[in-house]
């Protein structure tokens, strides 16, 4: 006398719905039926259900289990692949936890990599400059971004920067030139020139290419700064 579907589910520690789903996706063969039309499951069915549950609990998807078929009691290759995937996931989660700990400890913003956010935490950037740095974090290589952030570590609200931030769009030529000259003499600019003698060097190893980085930076700058400020930036780098 075989087991009914509910008895099979109970023995396997699962549900009727799960047993039916295993049938629907082809993981479990249909059993013979009794004279009254009810299904009659045997030991092979129970063992198969227990094996499916165990592999699924270990992390294999039902599709992966289906690919293994019925005969492989110890799918070594699939389990090795699963182990490698889990190791990679654990490493990623450990890195996330380390980053999260740094954000919580230093109360750094979450839109920048934690190490970069920590480096510029005291920089007192304007909202525009901070937004610019956030975008750069998406464009530059990690090494170049760290180098750039290092130049901002000792950045301060120099009077020339304040004048630049408050520069109206209709500023006259004399005012624009004065602001450009003041910013050119800032200690911060000396650090930037030392770190990046060639301004294009900032994008030389950009992961998505120099041209993509350059176009994106231009678009961002046009949106963040008014025409007078953009003119000042051209003058100070000219």
C-alpha cells in the first residue's frame, strides 16, 4: 500500500503544494494510481523528494536540480560550483559590512565610496563641488579617484572659492578675471597641478574610456555652474 500525496508531503516535511509543483516542473515522476484513482507514492518518490529538498536547501535552484537528473546522488561538480558562488557572495557581503561599518563609524555620506567620503569629510565642499565629486566617483578608476580625493583632503573654503561660488551669471570681465586669478593661486590648485600635470590625465584610465568621461564631465559642469563660473574655470586653466 503506497502513500497518498498528503502522506508523502508529511513524511518529507513539505507541503502538498510543493509536491504538486515538483510534478508540474518535471522534477518528480507521476506515481501509479490506485483503483479509486488516488495517487500511490512509493519509497523512490520519497527519496526523490528528500533529495530535491536537500539540494534546494543547499542552494541549488530547481532548474539546476532538474538538469542533474535522477541518477546523480552526489553531484560533485554542481556542488563545487555552488560552493564557489557562495564564497564569492560571502566575500561581497563581508565587504559590504566593512563599508557599512565605516559609514556608521564616521557618519560619511552614502553616495560616495566610504574611503573617498572619509577623505573629503572635512573639505567643506560646496553643494555643486560635492555633486561634481559624486559623479567623478562613477567615472574614474579607483586609484585615480583616491588620488583626486587626496587633493581635496586639505581643501578649505578659501576666499577665492567663496567668490567663485557667489559669482553671478552676469559678472563683468574684470570680476571674472579677478576670481580666476584668485583661484589659480590657491594652495589647493597647486596640489591639483602636482597630482595631475596634464588635466586630461584625470581621465586617462577611466574604466569606460576617456571620451565618455570627458563628455559626462562637461555635461555635469554645464548643469552645476553658471556661465560666468564656467568662464572662470576656463580662464584659470588657460
